[in-house]
RNA sequence: CGGGGUGUGGCCUAGCUGGCUAAGGCGCACGGUUUGGGACCGUGAGAUCCCGGGUUCGAAUCCCGGCACCCCGACCA
């Protein structure tokens, strides 16, 4: 992409209505625009990051046989009444609306009911199971208080996966598998070493569930963990009962506390939804059986925000290569003819490049480049050409190197 | 939802104990000079001072009501 065509502009000053680092950096860099508290538009650069994160998730989920689909945001109340979740006293963060004729609708804050209902059309025999399916979908949650920039929003993209399994045991097998899949996803995104599989309250379906918590100052949770022994417990659930249930002798561990953000969660749903909505299958002996389910969420913008919180310096963002909006930021200082060729050659190699072809001062280009935080920066200028080529610098390094124009593409490819 | 804070051109701010044409910086347009770390000079455009009501000769400024945003807390499959 040519930067002259990028309509967003970087902003020098912090926006006055943001306090959190993620929102400040993402706003200043032109990644997001705040429509209202907890509701953000993804601008071209921001959307590229979102899509990178989605693609990593997609690849890992597809690898375990999950199929992508997309449900609707508008929901009729009928299915929700069957599970008791239409009631505002039970679920207090509904956004509800009405059809012209007065029919009540809800904007989905999750999709267990809708999906389970759909599956009634496709599942009747044990031969039809298991089913693993997921979507990237906008969730609406009428939070009392949106906060921390993109970390807690009222409208956000969520990856939610659901498993429909033959038995509790089969479901649990998949559940265990997903722990590894999530670990892999967060590793690829670049936050793996700060992300912990965390023991947490299980809610109504099982005594415990697991969250993926990433150490991060802006987070809302407090993680109690032992890095060496790789164990973490949400502080809310750090008590004798947990120690007993997980066979933990507190003296053997060196627990410390730090703030963290929940980037993913995996839940056992048991047969609550399948039962309530009448989703069953006929087993080999023809007997009707319950289906066991789980749900597995990842808040995509939240992951983006957490990455922004972790990877930055005083000059701006430093995206990990895996989720960066572009791999290379090509900066031309009055050498647009030569730069154009490099730009084309890089693109031919399939390397994503943002090419700063604008006619502005060098300092402004460097400042923008640092703020936007693309991993590799190539500068082509009279000076670099005199030294023998182009200057290549990594965003997170101080030093740069001069490389022959023909070799830089090979090096990055 | 309780408490605290803030709302002034596209962005960041000053002005707020009432008083002249609402000031500055960034950005934007035009002209010129610049060209390796957000350049400089000049000219110019751009404002329902969050909204509604009130007090007053006169309101960005004072009073009342509302809305929005930020923070703390509560809440949070």
C-alpha cells in the first residue's frame, strides 16, 4: 500500500478522552477510531492487524477440524427463553430491540442458543458427531462501564468455537486438546511467554474452567502464578479449595501476583443447552442421547490491545511480525523512482509493504514509521545509495545496516 | 449503578472571580525557502465555546437540568 493513499493520519498528541496506553497508541497511529465508549471502528491499518490475528486463529482451528461459519447478530427471544437467558435479571448486559411490528429481538452477546438450535437441523445420529464449529462474530454487551480502551468494549469481534460431542468424555478430550491449540495461537501472536493457562471459577456447568490470562498492566484481573512451574490461578479463586482440588501444596510454589488480561476462555457447557433446546442424537442402539458441549472464546480486539500494551516504546508501537499490519515499511527520501521499483519487487515476492511515497520531511516519516510500528524499515535515500544500497532497520533494534538493493528483497523474503 | 474529574475549530490546549473581534500550538490551503528524526518564513480558511433553560444591559465564564467522555468502585460465561 502506498502511504499517500492511506487516508488516516498519525496524531502527535494523546487523545484527551483516552487514558489507557492501548487506546492512545492505536488512536495516534490511525488504527482505530472511537465511535463511543467501548465501541471502536477499525481503520485500514487496524483492520489489517485484526485480520492477521483472525488468520492465525483460523489456521489453528481449521487444523483440528473445526469449520468456520457465521451466525446472526439479531436473535429472536424464543431460544433464549428456553435456556432462561432472555430475562434481564439473569443476563444484565443485553442489548434488545424491536421489529416494526413490536416483536422483541436481542443482539447476541454469545451464541450457544442460536447454534444449538441450528444444529437440530443437522444432527440426528451418532454418525453426525462430533461437530466443531466456530465463527468470528460481533458480540454486543451492554456493559455498565466500558473501560481500558479496547480491553472492555460494548461491541467487539469474538472468535467463539463450540464443540458438540457424543459423550462427556469425548467432549473432555476435545477440551484438553483446545488448551494446546490456544497455547499455540497465543504463541504465534507473540504473547505466549506472558500468557498463562489459568484456573478459574467454572460457573454453573463445572467446578472450574480455564482462562488464558496475559500479564499486562492494563488488565482487569489479578493473576497468581509461578512462572517456573507454569501454574496460574485467578486471584478470585486462589483459595484452599483450589489447592485441594488441584493437589497443590502451596509451600512448594513461589507464587507472585501480577495484573493480567483475559485473552481467551474455555468452558464446559455440559448438556445444558442441548437439553434445553432439544438437541439430541440416536445412538447405535437407537436410544436418544444428550450432546455434550463446550464453548471457547477469544476476544480479537482485546488480543490486539494486549499486544499493543506489551509491545511499544516511547516512540510508538512495535508489532510482532505475525500480527503486524505490514512486514516492511519502505521509506523513500527523495528517491521515489528507485523506491517504486523496490516496492514492486517486494510485492512480487508476496511481502506486505507500506511504501511512504509522500513528499514530507524525513523526520516526519521516521516518526510516523516508529509510531505505526512495522517490524522492518527500509530507507532509500541519497545517503544510503552512496553507502551502497538501502538501509534496513528492525523496529525493535537501534542499529541499522546498509544492504545492496538487490539483496534486501532476498533477505526479507 | 455509587463516587470523582472533564467537555472551547479536525486534534491538543489557554481563557472560566461575567465585559471589546474567543487566543495559541498541531493539522489544513496557497507562495517561497528547505530535505536523515515530527523543518522555516509569510498569507489564509476553519468555532452551534457539549445540549436545553435561567440570571444579566451583556454569558465560553454564574445558576438549574440533561447528555457525553475518562478514572475509582460495584458488576462481569
